[in-house]
C-alpha cells in the first residue's frame, strides 16, 4: 500500500499543481507512520520546478524546507492527538 501511495505522490509531482501535491502529502502524513517521502517530494518539487522568486540568501529549496517543517509539525500533532484520544 505504501509503495502505491508513493507512486501516486511521485506521479502527482509531475501532473498535479503544487498545492494539490502538498494537500495530498499532508493527508498521507496523517495516514502513514514516518512518511519521510513527503520530505523527498518537497526536494523533488524544488529541483524540478524551483523558482528564483522565493530566494532567501540564495537558498532556493523553499518546498523542501516547508516539507520538513510540516513533517515535524504534523508528527507532533499526530502524537498529541493519539495521546488525548
């Protein structure tokens, strides 16, 4: 199942708009445990479609940083939701 979802995410990187890939990745963060592929997807988006508009000190890996931050945030959120339920 995980491999199939990874393939769908990879296909979405090439065919879907960026916001749909991010939403799909966030949904997979909730469903899957330790979904590191979301960080890799953020890196692929930057490598394939990175733009020079969002450049902080010539660091152009915007989606990669966003993916890392979202991964850490949703990992902690998942733990706290499971602890309170």
